[in-house]
């Protein structure tokens, strides 16, 4: 048992009796919130680090966090639009979620974790963290729940990334970019994205999310690329050595080690590259009018598409699968929410089968009749290359681009997506730090 002094009852009583609602407007409420959250931090500082706390210290920390999070929720519920306008200069700035979170930490102390707090958390196993990303979940859930600032934020995330803009001229000239975990090559009018996270069964981690968004942006920015194709490369795992694998989903080792970021991975992948595949880039001309850049996308599934890999298939226009492949969404067994699959899978599979896949963990193999609901074409593994070339030629059609845009608009409006992401932000942040998820990660 730790000998560190924990929060004394008198200090705790004073803390829990405090209020952060002044009734004098958002600025006064922000100052009141800052004061009570600072008191909470002082109480937490009297405790041992999370991984070494005694039972009584853990209880104290849980109560302090619960109270602080309730105050944050109330403040954001009342003032989300005002906070967003302060951070974006009246919505004249389009900040990405990472920059927005850091700006909020500076402008509204205590509302979300600082960069230093997050850096400290990244050095810890998931089960040994303070769980400060939950506060980011509260923040983004409130912003996205507000129709006005939520729509502005969703559109802001459809802009090309700074990194992609830096590579754009090179890709236009050379038709090839090698990133840490991904290779992008233009062959004729077709841009081929090959995932190369070989040591991890092409699983997703923070680096791959950054590389994926960069590559998707480059394809959409490149006028010579008219169709995008995503395929997994050969992996190094002994069981699949030398074989192509589409995706093993989230890297659970990295999650256990505390290396999966809530903002830069879990939110960014949904609001960033996956949404860009679905809806395209959104830019503005010199007169401020919106300009969209979208293209048809083809996914080629070798071996398996698990978890996040299966989620990806739901935004592609055409999915080709090897006859020995399968897809599954084991997020419920892992304890987390499978991205936007809960919104999109029902459209593909119907309600009962979607529940079997998401809630029951059912895998759908290419040989199963139900596979045709997600896999458009199923071919022998040795026929994959020829089928990809055939499909890419078929989808290289301006009318395909126009009609996919209209189909996507009819299936899932931007407002529907925004509303879903508001709930997702709150729920997924809690799931990341829930005891059942931590226990499963430690067991694995």
C-alpha cells in the first residue's frame, strides 16, 4: 500500500461543495470552472501516481475525476458554441482537432489536458494513466453535438493536411511517395495505396493513421489520379509470412502500451481519412465558395479485414476479395466501439446480421452467402491483380464520380455523420479507460 498522503476529508468536502456556474455569462463561468478544476488537480497531486495508488486513493481519484468531468460537461453543454468561436476567431479559422485541443488547453486551463500532461500519459501503460483523454471526449462530444460549430469542425477536417500539401508537388511529378507504413504509386490513372506495416499484420497505429490521411489527400489532390485502390502488402508474421493482408485493425499491443491516441488516432481516422474517402476533400476558392474533390475508391481484401479494416470497406465504392478471405468486427469483444461501423454496417447487412457481427463477433467469410453484401467481387487469390485492373478501368468514369457523390449524400448526410460522431467521441473515450477494456488488454 502506498504511503503517499491522499486527499483529506476536509479538503475533499470543500472541493465537492464548489460550483462552477456563476450565472454571469460564459466568461465568468469559464473562470469559475478554471478555479474548481485547479482545486481538483491539487487534490490529485496529493495522491500516488495512478498505477501505484491504494484502494482509498483510487476511490478519491475516481470521485475527483467524476466531479470535474461533470463540471466540464455542464460548462460545454451551456457554452460549446462560445468556446468554439473563441478558439476559431468567430469560425474564420479552420483548425484540425489536434490543434483545436491544444488551443483549448491554453485558452481554457483545465478544460482539456495540456500537451505536457498528454506527453506524460503517453509514457504509461493504458491501465496506469490518469485517463485525461476522457476530458477530450467530453470537449469534442459537445462541439460536435452543436449543429453549427459541429458542422464547421467536420468540414474543417475535410481540408488537405499540411503534410499532404508539402508532398503534393513531388507526387504529381514522380507518381510515387514512400511513407513509413504505406507506399503510394500512380500507375496510369490509378493511384495504388499499399499498406506496409509488415511487422504488425498491417494493423493501424498512430503512424499509419497519419500516413493514410496523407496518402488519401495526395490521391484526391492529384488530377492525374482518377481512381484510388487500397490493398494490404505482404506481412512478416510467421503465420502469414509473405502473404498479403488487408488489415488486422487497431494495434492492440500499442493500445495496451498507451500508444494509441484518442484525438490523433480514434477521432482523426473517422473525421479525417475515412471521411475523406467517403465525402472527398473540401476546399474553398478565392471567393470563399466550397470546392469538393472526390474520386471512386476500390478496396482489395487479401486474407482478412478485421476491426478497423472491416470498417474501411463500408466507405469504398467497390470491394474485391480473395476467395480465402474474411471480415469481422470484434470491437465488442475487445470492449471498444468499432468506429462508424455501427452507423454504416446496418445499411450493408441489415439490422439482424449487423448485430451478429458487431455484438456477437460473427466473422463473414468470402464463401458465406452473406459475404456478397460487402464483397462486390470474390475471386481466386491468384486472380486479384487482374480483377483490380479490370475494376479500376470500369470505375475510371466521370459519371461514376458524380453518381457516387449523390449516392453517398442520400445514404449518410453530413449532419447524420456529425451527430453520430458526437456520441462516438463521448462513448469511445470512456471505453478506452473502462476496467473491462484494461483487463482484456492486460490479459492479451
